[in-house]
């Protein structure tokens, strides 16, 4: 069964998505209002991975909509939620419903530099506004970023 999947963070990279869902097809850019990016981990000692959390309506997470075979998507991690969201705006100006994975944990953690650079490159290649990524990397939130 085909489904739409909203990817953000490192899954905006088609090569990463092909590892998860080999037959995925990139459909285009999209965004979700009322969420913001964060880097979180399962424990305070771990490095951060891209996540999103509910926020004010002025915030937005940008990503890519893929068509995927639903059976290829992995079961979410224990600390993740799978949501079916119907307020995802795609480039054509219409709203779609898509699957989205996001973390429920609150352990903010700085990402590895190579992981961050991969996400940064996806923002550049998809011509996304860098402000949401920059806000997610607020040095006051992640003191260990001072060393980067």
C-alpha cells in the first residue's frame, strides 16, 4: 500500500530514504506549521538527532514529501511517535495527509558535526529557509555547540 511520508532532518537526503524505503519516490518540498526543529537523544549523554516538537503556529518544519510503500517503513523507535498529519503544505499550495515520525523525549543534545552538515546541505539543495535550522542550533540551548 502506498503512503505519503514527510521527511525532515537527514531523511530529506534521498540516499538515506532509500535505505529505509528502497522504492520511495521524492514528490517535492513541504512544510508543517506549529512545529519546530530540535536535536534530541534517548539519554543526556548521547549525540542529538533531528526531531520536531509542537510549538507556536509561527514556527514551521520544512521537509520533503515522499511516496513510500507503507510496508517498507520501520516500526518507530520506542521513544518516537508516528502521526498521520493532515496539515502538511506542499509546494503546489495544497494540503496533504502524510506519516511523520517524531521523538517524544526531551533530552536536548547537540548533533555530530557530520550529521549537521548533511542536514545543512539538504537545506541548501532544497532552497529552504535556514532560520528554522539556525533556531534549532541556538548555542544557549546546546552548550556543547560552543566548541563546534
